[in-house]
C-alpha cells in the first residue's frame, strides 16, 4: 500500500515529477494517466493531487522543470569583455544541451509531439515562460554597446534560434545526436551568418 502522507514534501514532489517524465516520455501525453504516474512514483493518486491539480498542471510543471534546467545553462548578462562569437556560441551550446543530454532529448521529443497536436499548451507555455527572454536581454545590451543593430529583438531572437533549430537541433533530435558530428563547423557558420546580418563591425 502506498503512503498518502499529510503534508507536501519537496522530495515527494520531485519524485512525482521524475516519474511523470518517464511515463509521459513512454506513453505520450494522451496515453499517460495519473494512475500510471502514481504507480511509477509508488504513491497514491491522492498524493499526486495534493501537489498537482490535474494531468495538465503536472505536465506544465514538467515543462517548467525542463525549461529551468536549460535556463540555468545560459549566460544571463552581456559582457563587453568577451567577443560576440564567444557569447553567441555559449547560447548555442546551451540550446544543444536539449539534444546532447539523453534525458533532455527525451523531453524535447515529448514536448515536440505534444505541441504539434495541442497548440493551447504552446500558448500556456509561452505565457508562463516567455521564449528567448535571456537572449533578448542580451541582444538589447549588445545593441546598447554598439555591437548589434536590429529593429525587433524578438524577431532577431527568432532568426537566431531558427538557425540553431534548422541546422542543428531538429536533426540531432531525431538521430539521437548522431548528426552533431560536424557541429563545430555549423556553429561557426550560424554565428557568422547572424553577425553578417546584425553585427555592426564594432567588435
């Protein structure tokens, strides 16, 4: 018999989240159920509902966990002591963590499949975790320093991440990272292309 418990425990919440990640990754969003997650976590379903209101809430908590792990990898502040190439490369490496790390790659595949069939979840995710937040902050600071020139920071961020996804992460996601053999060359080309369009030459 599983212990129901009387209080919310951070460790128990983390255990539920990790179990949910495994079940969602294996069964997909529609195939996952609170019963299966409870069985995987070795807790009662009542315990899960003490932490998460429903399956959607649990899924969004899992998304937050995924995004926070990636967020912690990214440089937060612009540095005028480092080259733009070095700083842009750091953002790319942080993005590649999604497909290099096997756990993150599984989550990326899951989120991609869910978002394709549930656009409302995409909207919820964007509202709770704005895309490109750190990078747009970096862009504004680089522009203030006279290193970049652009009109819309969000569009500029979309272009940058579009290059990363189109040239690197999408292929890596569905080849289990095998396509990253020549990633160093591709990263250099992405950065050169981006700076050719938005760089001021004042490096």
